[in-house]
């Protein structure tokens, strides 16, 4: 017996995927359960993946397990009602992950290998992610310093994003005991790929973080940026500061792309950038680098120097006050 609903619940408990990923996959799998219950005219709780198709014989009924055709039908049905590419991709990936789990743990045939549904046909043309130039980054920080109600914390947050290329989720989950102040390194445990990695800080940042933690009397188990900051709040604040600076909107993830582009522009090898971003594939890193970025590595712009001096003076005034 291979009760679908029970196996989905077991998959949710045991699968090593990130919680956010499992939540999306399980939601899609429950939709698949409802789809099958309608096709088989039974309750969701009664679905047995080993007894989906029935062959009527004189000697009795023979039951055969689920086939890839039903998985394809489920995806095509969702595509026909206008579901987005991202929704379809999530449904497809969720089923592939689930049936591979059954193959490994239940010796259940991996029916997804015979699926005909072509997800690429539903993919929208991807717009290039806009990155911020060095001057725009300075304008953004000037806006943060001018308008922030939580200056030190927010300057620290955006400084770390721009100088390390960390994902926002990695930074928000960073605890004090993951910081090596002397070696100026961060040990990231919760990453998108679920692989721990080490992130190097810029020179002097270890002392900055040490001073910040000491001032706020943080313990080893505290989050660096506090437990109350959400990704939505960061997104909202970024939009606000961009508007105040007269800059076009960019997503938080664009900061990661900006980091990769500026690192390569400064002379770093693409393999080094790959390691810093924590990518498994070099192709992923190449896609992060803006191909049309205007190079100005050796040019000194007076306006940038003026903005930088203004930022430095304001932050020093807050720290000394």
C-alpha cells in the first residue's frame, strides 16, 4: 500500500529541502491529491498510488500503479487555466521531488522520468535584472542615511548585502555565534542550497560588527539584525530609499547581481565570484553578471567623492553621539 496523502505528509516531515521550498511543493502535491480524487471519484484519503488504474478481467480486477500520463494531465490542466510559469514550475518540481523521494524510500517507480509536459514552452521572456552602478549605490546610501529611522542597523544590513553578495534570507538568519570577528568571516548554515559556506568580510568589518554587538549587548544566540526584521520590511524600505533618491526600483536580489558584476569589474576571476556567491554551476554565476555594465574602474568622479564624504560624516556623527 502507498497511500498518497500519508506519503505526502511523510515527505513533508523527512525531506531535507528548505522549509520554504517544501511548503510550496506540499501545497502543489495537495492540489494533485484533489485532482486524483476527482479523477478516481474517491476521497483523498483513499488514494493508493499502487492502485490507480483498473483492468477488468474475467478472473478479477487487476490494479496498476500511477503512470506519468496523469501527472502530465494535471500540469496541462493547470496550464490551460492560465497558471503562471512559476506556478507550473513549482508544481512540476514538487512532483518530481516527491516521486524521487518515493523511489529512494519505497522502491516506487519514478514515473516522472516519462513525463511529456514541457515547462519551457510556458516560460516568459526573462527581463535582464537591473543592477546599481557604483554612483547609484552611493546615492542609495545617502538616502538611507538621510531618511532611516534605524540608521546603524539599516546601514549595516545594506552594507553587508552589497559587500558580501549574501542572499537576504542568509543575512536575516545570521546569528552572532556564526561570526568570526578576528578572521572577519561569516559561517552561513541556512542557505538556499542547504550547503553551509563561509563568507569573507571586507577589511575592518570584523571590528565594526564586534563594536555593534557589544553596544547592543548581544548574546551568542541572538540574530545580528534582530528577530523582528522580515524580508518584506527590507523590500519595503529599499523601495522607499530608492524613491527618495530618485532611483529606479530594483529588487533586493539585484544587490546580489550588482555585487557579482562589480567584483568581476574589479578584476576578480569568475571562479572566485562563483565561490563567493555559493553557486554550484558556473553558468549561474555568468547569468548574474550584467553584460552591458559601463566600466569606469580607473575613473575618479568628484560627485561620488562628495557623496561618500557626506555619508561618512553623518555616520560618524551618529556613532559619536
